[in-house]
C-alpha cells in the first residue's frame, strides 16, 4: 500500500514559514499574501491533525510536532535546491569546452580564438574537433557548434551564420587545364565532398553551367577538409565552403573559379541544453562569436551572385 504524502505546496509554505518564523515574512518570500500562507499551514495541520505552530502576535513558533516535521522537510528541500543548482549553475565557470566539426575548427574558429583569450585571459579553453554530434550526457562539454538545420533533439540552437559554396583549385591546376569559368568545369577533375549539399551535379545545375551534364566528380572525400587538401595538392577542382576557402584564396594558395556561388541548405548553429545557454561563459562566447561573424562578413564578403540550392 502506497504511503500518502501531504500536499507539497503546503509543505513548502510550512518550510518557509518555519525558516522565517513569520507568516508575513514567508508571504514576502513566496510573493503571496499572509492569509494564503496561513491557509496552507492550516490545511497541513488538518492533514496531520495537530498544530504545527504556536501563533503569536508578530511571530510564530514551532510546536514539538512542527519541530519534528521541520527537521525532515528542511533536509528534503535542501536536497532539491542542490539538485536544481547542479542543473542551472556552472560547475566549472573558468573552463570552456567547445565541440565542433574539424573543418570549422581548423579554418575558422581556431585562427580567431586568440582574440577571445585576449578578452578572457583567465578562461581555460578546450576545443574538441569531432564530426559526430556531441552528447552532453555524462560529459564535461559546455557547448557545440554544428553545421546542419538546427533541429537537434533536447538542445537549444542559435543560428550563427549561413554558408556559401563555390569552386576552387590550385593556381597550377588552373594554368595546366585552363579552367577559368564555370563553363570550363566539364573538362576538370572534380573533387566532391560526400556531405549532401556538396554535390557537384546539383551545384552545376543550380548555377546553370554549360556542359553541366558532362561534368562528373572523379574523386570523393568524406569531409570538407580533405576536399580542400585535394585542391591544394593539385588534384582538381573542389567545391568549397566560403568560411574555409577565403583565407587560402587570400594567401594565393587557391583560386576561385567563376563568380557564381550557391547558398547551402545548411547553416552553423550554436547548440546546447537550455540551462547551459544561460551560463555566463556561454553568453560571453556567443556574444564574441556574433561579433567575429559580423566582422568576417564585412571583411570577407563572397561578392558574387548567390543562388539557393
């Protein structure tokens, strides 16, 4: 037979009243009237069939029965408060652990992290470049940055930035094969990433390239990092993300083919459990990320006609 419990709201009102020694002070903490506190206490006393307080003019005192109940109730609510604190407070405010895909970490995030460290020199940073979606269960992970559609179970997602795709190759490959425009791509060795939106056939059809049906990928890699490495190794023309390719183009290590690009169906999102997103270090990191993304858009615009996939 299940043991019945008294009303939990009445127990909590009793706990606050016992802590403060006053129905009026308890009412102020609970944001209710003193009459509401008195009513809840009376309901509890009726349940136990005994008085829990001795009512005095300006204060209340616990009866012997009230003292016995308070000893147990105070332990129970203390444990509840500790549980809530563990979920809402940051267990390690001086450490920020970030999970993100390797390509974004190497070509966009890591080159900028020194700027974050200059603003927050006492923060210990840990970057985990992994392709798999991070798990926050039984983990010291604080936040993750993911490339997708932002619909991740049990996680809050904040849009960071969109992505733009265009063809790139090594200057030597361009010279050897005379690849200067998207209409020349049918005679190039096309390097393709296996990610869904990095599809050469879809890209060529979307931008309306001539000879699109004749263009075929001859080399595929599972990862944008390897596509760029293939282009840098003079293996052919890779379909690249602007966030990764812009610096290599600026340094003259890669050249862009043509002036057309497509907007990816996927974007970058900052993701984490709802309670994590309220932590001060996550708020600071999100604010810094937003500033860096805005600076990136202004300093390195893709400056081309963009077509949505």
